[in-house]
C-alpha cells in the first residue's frame, strides 16, 4: 500500500490523512500544516511537501508498472507460442 510505504519511509503517523487532504485542497502546504493539525499532526510544510512528492512518485511508479507488466506478459506468451522463449526448458 502506497500510504503505508510513505508513512514508513518518512517516519510519519498521519501521512495517509495528510495525503488525502493535500489531494483535495491542492498544494497549500503552509495553510494545511498550520490550520489542519487534526489531519497532519506535527507535520510542517516541508514535511508535507516531501510527503506529496513521494506520493506522486509512488503513484507514477505504480501506473508505469501497470502499463509495463501486461506488455511483458504478452511478449513472453508470444515467445512461448513461437517456441523462442529463452527461459524454456524444452530440449526439443
């Protein structure tokens, strides 16, 4: 889970709620860190910015993974069908 990874990587407790708040409100880090303490806890605007950057990176990585893996599976299946899969153990 992306939010759990962010919490662990950045050592924060309320990362998930903070990320959702940032998504809804835009990137108004100083406002969020000052006036939304119930959602952010002790996170300051710099920590919120880091949290949002990491969230964006991990979401983009997940999107890319979801694009690449099906293509690789299709390619591997095509190679098996053609009998050119280098991982094949068939002696022929």
